[in-house]
């Protein structure tokens, strides 16, 4: 019997349209530098260009691609522009994009080993590679007591770590009977918002998250941590979790892991280390001192989707004791039972994350590592750090500006000496120009500009041009 | 000053390698039917083909692609084979894959409206389209009190819904002071494991999830739900959340939403409806009666990444009251403050999900809707349902087999009359043949085979061939 009409795109059509999209992306790579970095559309403008009703009949692919150009592109803030210095980078690269394409084309689910063994095994393997490349403690490797998995983000990683900590502290009673409002968690005042979010999601309560004071370099004060834990323990509460950061978002502050880790070990708290952006620096031996003490951590994450040329989402999440994680997150309904799982010889990553389903994200990370080699990745990380240090030097020599803190890596926090209003005016003028995009933080209560250098193609001329524009904008400020 | 050496893939190289990957995927589409559906590798076999050390130097892209063929492909279980009848489908299509490619190429972050307005506005728009296409209650549209967002999965959606329910029931006290072990949640014995996982993650405790008895068609018994809620309320507990399912994983059971919704409204519980797979059926007016009562729900999700030709991840999550969700999930650190957010004129999707970061997933959904048109999507959904119904007819006429339940849509649950051992032997023989892939469930305590019809290219000849093999395997069973 003949199949009735099909609306599917045929493989031949896919070849043709696929080439058009590949070309579109290649063209985008070539021209992105010329586009205003921060989108200039007003709220509602993109939607106003879209038909209010969905199409009843299919449309030619060419029409869709034309609308990408007409409707979507003006509404894009160009994270892949070499003039993007905002937030932290979310850099990407050709091999990563093609790994994502291949993953979409294979369309497999990696929830169980059995649902696509290569999806699980390549992930385990590449995360062991990453542990080796960044010289992580041996417990974090699959050959040790722990291992790694790819999470969507550092937020997801923090939530999983916190839940594992919660269960370890309560001997699984929280999973069984619920939280009791007496578990406490700790992070510095500089920690990422994802820690607060995890504390709320996991039912600990924001009031049970202690924000520990930071020192003049925005690093957690371990003596303040110890005091807070002791106070809570004396009050009959159950301290269970500390989140330390290697490279905070506001200032790249570096929490002292050895001192924090010692406290956690002594008092039996779970130490999670968030190295979301800075973790990539551990590729280079000269930056590894920033990660000393990581052997005291129970979990750790960093994001190749920030600074390692791997498009979002790709967070490498490691635990030192995989049983603690799996105990906290496992579920096993009948419809997922299978011989491989029951043999115990395989990893089922559904028990390492919030969701059941998962894409084949290891492909893009594998493509990136093989394309660049460790040598190439190191080269570009060093280059970004060198550019940031050079930029910091220019700020030091310019009397109207000051550094908010000495930059340890590739984020330079600086400000105009004219106060918050001057810095806000500078920020607005620079971002409105379209020539670059910077964001801000508050450090010591003062509005501070953040020059975050990590986009794949950012080179010296982009950083130089940015500094020229910043100085010219300061000149304008003086005149107005 | 000249830039030093670069290891990046140039746009011209990207064009060339991109064509090779597009061709690889097109070739894969053409040959996937000829590959054994369930991978035959043994645990560790994929890893054994990978070098133990990461490459120090970059490798040619051609070498990587050759390893995809040599190392990865044998370890793939082919979810995109038309002979894949396991679990629920995770179907994909050309336009969706190209939408994912474009999203990776643009590489934007959609955490805030300001970080790429088109990413947020296209998502809002396409989710309104989906609400219109499936005739969802008006409160779920962005023009109403609620709205939609794309989640990674139904697991993520359930967690967000549960946390919103928890906060509504406790006037935000759980977020503030933590859970108190007295909140209770409800789902049927047939609900997906993601509900139990959410209850554990959110700190309610598994013992506070009541699994409500199902009737002979595997639908939740509303009178049992009411009794359980009343019992808990009388015991001084705080019933807060009911998860109902349209199309359970084991059997496609359909919970009676009008009765459940009435109970939830009367008693002030949050009703979340999980239509992960079956939700796509609402594209067709004839299947919409299955969704009656949805206007009583506080939240709802379904997955175009299951049955609507959109590669994972793409879960459409809707809430009737967006304030309840945002109140539960919002965080606003200084470094994310911006004028657009503070104007209140825009949506910031970071407050609709667990993670902060998010990819531009609306692109692939937009591409799919525009490629197929509503007409094309309806056509293929109807075709899958018709094939399943035809298959069920064959089972009915075959004396050695029986239906476990009448199939409402595209999942047929059936079994050999010879008991569990016979069905296990059948399942193993069929899956080992490589010609098709089926999974199982336990229904009424009996091992049951699931014929789940929804892969993009599954046509009558695949279903016929599967039935032929099933009968021949039963013949073999008789002889052995």
C-alpha cells in the first residue's frame, strides 16, 4: 500500500537547505563584527513583525530564512561579536556548532546507557579528558569514586549538588519526609544568584542561606564562614552545604578553597565549587594555583559554554562521590528497567541531573577538544588573559579611571573616578553606540564597569578600539 | 599589531566542513532504516575505541567525522529509525535540525529580554501560536494572565510548577524559611517518574506524595483523590499540588481533568497537567475532548520534542497566572539589572525556569510550524494515530495476543497470552533482531509490550513489518 501524502523535508531538500543555513552562519561569522552589538529594537518590535496567526499551510524554507534576516537579526544581541564584553562570554566555534548539528541530526536520548551507549560513554570519556586537561583531583574521574556529567548550566549543577548535600546531611530524610526548615547553606555575598535560586528550589529557604562577608578582593572570609557555621550548629540547625566560587561574576573574586575546604571537611559540610567561567583557565598550568584546594570539594563545575568555544549548553559537573549524587536523584520506574542498568556495569545519566531526557552534548565538546587540541585551547585562553591584563595596564595609567580590583584573569573591573552617575552615563553611551557591549556590577557599593574578555574572536584590535571609545566617551562626559 | 597564530576554524572552513556534516546527516536520514535499531555494543566498547589521553594537537575535521562513523555510530540506538517503537518517540525533522543549527550559530543567551530580544519575543509568539493551534484556554496565552515558555523537558516543567504551587500554598514561606515537611502532593500511580523526582528535589519528601489509585483504564480515580486530600487536610497537612496526566507513559491513560480540576479549584490546590506526548494530539479537533477540563489547570506542558518533529529539547510549558511562577522563581542580582527589565514592559525568561542561561530554542519550533503548517502537522499526527489503531485491530484479531487496554491515540499496549516469561522472551528476541525496538510496562502487574508509533518516518510498511515479526517471534516461542 502506498503511503499517503508527506509534508516532511526530504533528505535531498535537507541537503540543499542545510547548505543555505551553513552559508548563512558562515556569512554571519564574517559580518557579525559590523553589526551593533546590543540590539536596538524596542519591546514588542520583533513580535509586531510576526503574523498573529500560525500558518495553515507550509511555507518554502527560503521564506523562513528570509525572515530570519528581516525579523530575527535586528532583535539579536550579538554574543558572538568580538566586541561583546558584557556579562561573561558565551563563546562558540565552528567545530562546536557542527557538533550540535550532528547531535540534532542523530536525535538520540541519553537518559540511560541503553538508549544510546555512545551518548553516555563519550560523555564519561570526554569528562575524564577534561579532568585530565585541567588537572582535577582524581576522585572526580570516572576511574575514581566520582565522575562527571554534562549539565545544562551551573544553575542545574548547583541544584544537584545542593540536593545531594541535603540528602547526605539528613541520611536521605529530606528526600523521604521533606525538608524541615533547619538545614543551612553558605555562600559569599559575591556568589552567583543561582545559589540562592537552588536554595529556594530545594526547599531550604532563603533565610537559611548565610551570605558570608568577603574581603577587599571579594573573596569569602573563611573565619566568617566558620563563625556562621558554629553559630548555626549551636542553635541546633543543620549546616550542610557551602558554595565557593573560583571567579565570581561581579569581580572574578577567588574564594580561598584550602581554608574553606578544611572547614567543610572538619565539620562535615558538602563543598561545591562553582568555577563557571574561570574553570577553563585551569587548562594552563600557570593558572592552576587558583584551583588549589579543589581536592577538598565534593562537587565542582565549570562551563565550556562560557570560555571554551563550546556553544551553550555545556556545563561540566563533577562529584567526588557518585553514590551520594545518585542516591539523591535516582528514580527507577518499570518502563525504564533494562538489563544493562540492572547489571550495574553502566552509567545512567538520568540519575545525575534534574531532567530525565538529555541530548548528546558530549559530541560538541569532543569536536572542540579534537579541533583545537589542548595546545590550541591553552593558546586562546592565554591570549584572552593577556589582553585583559594589557587593558588593566591602560586603565592604571589613565588618571580619570581606576581599577576596582586587580584582575586575576580575563575580567577587568574598573570605573571612572567621577562617581556612579558618570559611570552610568559612560555605560549607556558606550552600549548605545553599538560598537561594543559592557555590563556593570556594584563593588563596594560603587557602580563598576566590567570588561569581560573571552569571545572567540576578540583580539587586540577590538580591545584597543574599546579602550579608545571608553576614553572618548569620558571626554564627552567632561564636555557635557 | 598583528594577531598571533589562531587555531579557530575560519568561516570558509566552516562552510566546507558544514556541508560535510549536512551531507552526513542527510545520508543518515537515508540509511537509518537499514541499521539495527537498538545498539549492539557491550558496556565499555565505545570507550575502548577512544584514546585514553586528550589530543595535544588539533586534528583535521575529516578525522573527527571519520570517527563519528567508526566509533559513535555503532553505539547509537536509532531514535530516528522508522522502526523505533520504544518509550515515547523523540521525533525530529529537517526544519527542526536546521533551526537548532541556526540557534547554535547565533549563539545567544535568552536569560533576559535585553540579552537578545528576538529570542524572548519569538518564544512568546510561537507559544501563543501553539496555544492557538491546540486550542488551549485563553489564560495560558501571553495576552491573558499567564503565558508560555520553553523548558528543557516535562521534568523541568513539573519542578517549576511544583515550586510555584508550594509558594502559593505557603504565601512564599517555603522560599523564605524552607519547607516544613507538611506539604502534600498528589498524582496517580501511573504518573511519570518526573513527578516523584520533583517532589524530592523541591523538598516536599516522597512520603508526602500520595499515589492515587487508577481505574481499569489507568486513569486517576477522582473520588480517591478527594479522599486523600481530605484525609491530609484533616491531619493538619497542607495539600498543595496535583499532577494529572493526559497520556501516561505506561499506557496512555487519560486522567479525568474536569473532575480533578473541580476538586483542585474547590480546595485551592495547584493543578499541573502533564501532556508530554499526547499534547500534540490537540492539534486535531477530533482529539481535543481528551483535553477537556484543561481550563481548570494552573499549569500545563507538552513536548514538541516527543511527537511534533522538533528535536529535543523543546517542552512547551504554560501557566495560567504568570505572577505565581515568577514570584516563586525570580532572582535579581545587580549584574542582571537593566532598563528593559525595570520598565516592566518585557518578559525575562530566567524567572520561568531553573537555570539562568537559555538557548534560542524557539527558532526550531518556529521552523517546524512554518515548514509543515498546521495542516501538515495535523496530517502526520492523524496518520500515526490511524496506524496505531490499525495495529490494535490486528492484535484484537490474533488469538495469541490481547490488548491491555483500548488505545486512545498512538500507543498500543498489548501482550502475548502466554504470561510474563513469554512476553519477556518476545521482547528480547524482537529487540535483539535489530529490526525494531519495543519497550515494556507493567499493567495490572503483567508485563506488557508497548507499541509506540510516532517516529517522523514511520509508515504503514514499518508497522506491518513489525507486526509480522511479532507474530513470527510468537511462532518461534511456540516451537522452543
